[in-house]
């Protein structure tokens, strides 16, 4: 039996989506890292002078494994250098605590109810 799927999101023309320099490692643990991806687009033909429109962002967790895939592999540490990198790093740390259930109640209230 065939199913029909309906979405309220307008279709995106993939050729119009560009994300230059929009990928960034924001937090690193012992064997995992959080990578933030930001998507932007240019409307219409999109020449060099046209402004970018923010679409959204996503955070992915990547886990490093040993070559035989039996254990986690250590990843190099991340050293935030700018104020923005430090802010993203702190957000990544909080996100990890929320996912693992080790965050204090105050963080649950701040991040989950906003």
C-alpha cells in the first residue's frame, strides 16, 4: 500500500543551497566530537553581491573508533581561541551533559524550557 507524505516545508532547490565555511567542530571529548553545520542560501540566481539567508543549523556527534572497530579511539583536544569558539565549546559541553543526564537541574530548566 502506497503512502502519501505531506510536508509544510517548501521544497528546497539543492543547487541554490551553499554553506561556505559553515562546518565547525565545537566540542571534543575523549573519543567523540560535536560538529555544527550551518546552512545558508542565496535567493534567485545568487550572484556574488546577493545576500545570504540563514536557513538553519544542526549538531552532529561523531565517534572515533579504532581500526578494528572494537573500542573508541582518542581524538585530539580542541582549544577554543576566540570568544565565539569558547561560547560554542561551552554550549557543546552543556549539550553533552544534557544528553548523558549529568547536567544539574538548573541547566535543564535553562536549555530545555527556552
